[in-house]
């Protein structure tokens, strides 16, 4: 039996959106730090002249543009010497 899809009907499944934004947990994992440390860095403005790239949807919903976070992390890297 042939099923004809009506023109105005909605699809039964939504497409997978691969947004280039990371959650707090994903960003912390990428940076190799704890989630709490990342949240503290954001709240304290630790890197005032080069802030962590974050999009705030609300006080509890933060997203990090992956490309911008990778670039930011690259600028923060040192030569691996002692501090």
C-alpha cells in the first residue's frame, strides 16, 4: 500500500543538529580542567583582557563556541616550561 505524505505534514523525526557549541562539561573536558574550575574562571573574569568565549543563554545555560574556545586555548598555551 502506497502512503502519500501530505504537503503540510511534519516529519516524524527531527534532523540531528551538530551545533559547533560545547556544554560546560564538554568544554572543561577539552581544556583538561574540572567543571567547577571553568565556572570559577568565567565568574571571576580570570582572563579579563582575553575572556573565555562563552554564550550565556541564562545563568545556568552556558555554551562555548568550539572553534573560538580552541583558539582561546591555543593562545593560553605556554612552551611547557615551569611557571
